[in-house]
């Protein structure tokens, strides 16, 4: 490609990359919020099953966060 086509291609690549980065950041923030809520509920004495129902999240996700926290605390 030359000239105009190159500029369109480059702009598209920059825009796509920026959108991808932004979406990744947003997803990371959301995941961090979920993990914080899960850990808070577990630390208050709730069982994984109770947390799953309370937050409407899969039990597997609750247990995964619980296991990660146990690994970090070792």
C-alpha cells in the first residue's frame, strides 16, 4: 500500500489497538471488583455457596478466588 491506503490502515490499527487496551482495562477493573466482593463476603464468614447465591456468580468462580487467596496467604 502507498499513501492514502497506508494512512487508513495505520489509523485503523491505532484505533483497534486503543479500543482493545481500553476493553482490557475495563475487564480487569470489573474482575477486581468481583474478587473484592467475593473476598469480603468470604472473610465475613459466608460459605462459598452463600456468596455464589448472594452475588449471583458461579460457585466455581467463588472457589477459584478462595483458592487463590489461600495460596497468597501461605
